[in-house]
C-alpha cells in the first residue's frame, strides 16, 4: 500500500523537503503532492494560461483560479493531508487547504508549535492528529503501516 500525502502550507521555507527526506529514510511508502512550490510560477500562472490581465487584482484572480483548481484536484486525490502552520508567514492558505480537506472528509494531520494552539484550536479539533513537529506527523503515518 502507498499513501498519497498532500503537503499543505507555506511555500517559502523547505519544510516539505525535510518531510520527504525523513519519509525516505524511514522507508515509508508515501507519494507527496502539494501546492506549486515555485512562488513566481504560482503568481504568474493565470496570465501564462489566460493571457495578460488588465490590473494586479485581475492578475491575482486569474492565478488564484488556476491554483485553486490544482489544489482541489490534488487534495481530492490525497489519502491524507498534512497542514503545516509556521510562525514566520501568514498561514491563510494552510488553513484553507486544511478546511478543504476536512470538508472532503480527508484525514488531516496538523503540524503547529504549541504557541499556535489558541489560534488554531477549532481547526485542530477537526483534525485527526495535531503534532508539534514534522517528525511526529511522519511517526503517526508510520504507525498506519504497522
């Protein structure tokens, strides 16, 4: 059995690479997907596909429509979603992706530091697992294969 894991969360740090590396070291049969990690491509994909837009708002809207299509399809095909909430960046996309997964009845593992407990309490209450580190999240998935 192989699980498809959607890695939701900010794209400005390398937290995904750490999870991929550790999963490989643990020999977990996991296939990873997630949002577009190339920030410039994500921002410009609307104009790349739909053509030049008249202003910045329209450009953002065009990119959002394409990115939301990609996200909904990949979360829909995922077996589980890991949503990472860091402290450095605004985490609106992480929250949206986790809520989408919950709505689609996908199992969700939230990774967040204890200091973010209060801000994420309602979302955390809907998740199957709340971890403080990526290592804990992967250990929860490793348990599935025992």
